């Protein structure tokens, strides 16, 4: 009894679906990788996605519990974005690089617990998921939205106060604008003084 060779047409549906999903995920990851250096463009795209969600909730006049859950998730992401990767209390015990404590210390950029790209990606994905949820009436739980807004604002104020206190206590700023720049005039004046001494 002869068995027919397995050809391209004899691929099982499960294998075809897994190959297709792998190709789609590869292309998606490739697009994400290409978008990494375009910080401003990514955040403009996020603002457009967020505006569409806000407009949808305003037009429908509902889904406030979805918005509240989205707000709590954003607050959680924001804390990770503003926090250092290694806690300053533990940092003194570790052997790795530490944050500079004096002006003469070497410049070290602030390393976040949640990097900017992951923060952008997570918050954009959260708004997209929340937008899809607004098309299902099961998620439109009737609530009195001013109370949810008051709860969220209270939580935001308490959390930010604690975060700012932490930043003041350990003397770090979560926004680094790059390496320190040195004025070219100073360097040239010291060089000219050294040349005149020779």
C-alpha cells in the first residue's frame, strides 16, 4: 500500500490557523518595533484613540463603570511610570549603580519601573478594549457617575501625594531630559587659558 506524500494542500486547519496567527503576530510586533522611536507620533495617536472613547461615552451617556475601571488602571500604570526601577531604600544595599546624591556625582538617567513605550502601549490598549466594551450592553451597569468621579479623584490625590512625598524624600525626578550639557564657551575659555600657560 502506497502512501501519498504530504503536500502543501494537505495541511490541517489547525496548522494553517497557527501559521497565520504567527505571521500576523510577527507583522504586528514589527510595526510596534518600527514605531518605538516616534514618541510624539505615538502619543498623538493615543490622544486620538482616547478622544474617540470619550466621544463614544459622551454620546451613549453610559458605561461609567467601564470608565471608572479604565481610570483605576491608568492610575496604576502612572504609578509604575513615575516610580524608579529599584526602590531607593533597597538601592543602597545593592551593588548596582545608584542615583546621584550630589551635584558632582556622575549623571545617571532615571530608570523607570514601567518604561515609556510599555506605558504608551498599555494605556492605548486599555482605551481600545474599553471602547470595544461600550458596544456590549452587559457592561453598561447603571451607577451614579458623580460618586465614581469623586472616588477616583480622591484616590488620584492620595496616590499622587504619596508619590510626590516619596520623590521628595529620596530626591529624584522621574523626568530626565538627557545628559547634562556643558556650555561650549566655558570649555573654550579654559582651553585658551591652558594654551596661554604653555
